[in-house]
C-alpha cells in the first residue's frame, strides 16, 4: 500500500509540474526569464560559432524572446540559452527546462502527442553524405557498409524501415549528434551519414576538406521543420505563430533565408547556395503547421 501511495504521489507531482509549466508566458513573467534551446551542429539553423549560438532559427528564437518581453511587460526579461540534442529536446521542453525549441526538428504526428508545433519554417528529406571516392551513389550501394544516423531522429526510423524492406544490408550506428556522425564519415569509420539533406550541406560547408564530400541518394521523404512549444499552451503557441507568421508576411523571413542559405555564413564564410524550395515558398503564404505524418 505504501508503495502504491508513493507511486500515486509521484504521479500527482508530475501532473502538477506539467500544469505549472503549461502556461509559458505566466512562467516567464513569474520567474523573470525564458530559456531558449539551441543545437550545437544543425547548420545553418542552430549551431555554435565561437561558443555562441547562431543560425536562422536562433534569429527566430531571439524574435520570440522579444515578443515575450512585450507580452509580459518585462523589457529586462532574462534570456537563457540551453543546448539540446535530438534525444533530450522533447523531455527538456516537457519538464520545463527549456521553453521553446527552434532548430532542425521535424513536425510529425508522433511528436505531436507530446508537444505542439508552430508554423513550419523549412522542408527537407533524408539523403546521404559520403566521400566522393566512396563509390556510393544511392542506398542500394550501402550493402555491408556502416551508416551513421543521429540517435533520436526521424531519419533513423525512416532508414531502418527502408533498410529492412529493401534488403540494403546497411549496418546502422547511432551517434548522439550530427557533428559526431559526420566525423565518423570524415575519419572513415562510417561510409555514409543519413540525415536531412540541408543539414548535410551545412556540415560540408563547414568541413575542413569540403571538396572531398558530396550528398547523394534519393530523398526518402519530405519532412517539415517547426519550432516546438509545450502541449496545451494556446497563448504561447499563438505568440510564436504570430512571430513566425509575421516574419513570413512582412518579408523578414525571406531576408533571413537569404542571409543563412544564400550568403556566406560563419565560421568558414562559405555560402550554401540553396534557393528556397517550392514547398517553403508555398508555406510563406499558407502558414501551415501540418505535420509530416
């Protein structure tokens, strides 16, 4: 009985914690701070440059923080930054450690059970980065070879399923982050890294020997990226959607896209040279938060 009572109290405690964190604006006003998440190697969305988070979704996150300051009437609201990984980003949002996560997170129905997503801000698909002399041109060339896929990503689920269904015979390893996965290819410990194509282009752009790598393979699926907010917090989702939707309507988002996808970016000063795709152009008008699946 005591054990059952302890479990019940623990459950009630977690429920109370979730309720306390649900209203992000009230939480920010009460605590005098907001915590934004960043990724360490999701170029050009959210990554570290000289120890400082930079990228297009870092710029978006800063705009969200400014909107929160106005909404809660605290111009001196403290803005904290917290590094997250593919594995811990959702738990840290749910438990209140972070208040919003804008990076390279796919908006899908499975994640939508635990969090809510803002307006989609990018569309991408899973492909492979390999060394140019690897002889790998598509997934069928992976038989008996090691493929790195970042742990906790939708790419891992997609490639695992396709690997089994198509008998590709690839050996999958799961490093904790994108930089670690790319390092496996650089060092020859993996023949390929399967990930969202835009992230692969970003990693190549910042590699020491960028000319040695290429992105190959068919795109397995199209996935939208979107900022995550806590579940059942309509006021905060409305604020975040308002910031992103306002940027899209005013043209500010297109300016940010040009800055991070078409112009030279730190730390190497290399331009990705990736023009905006039709799906994203369409969503600048539609401003949909529809998930991938």
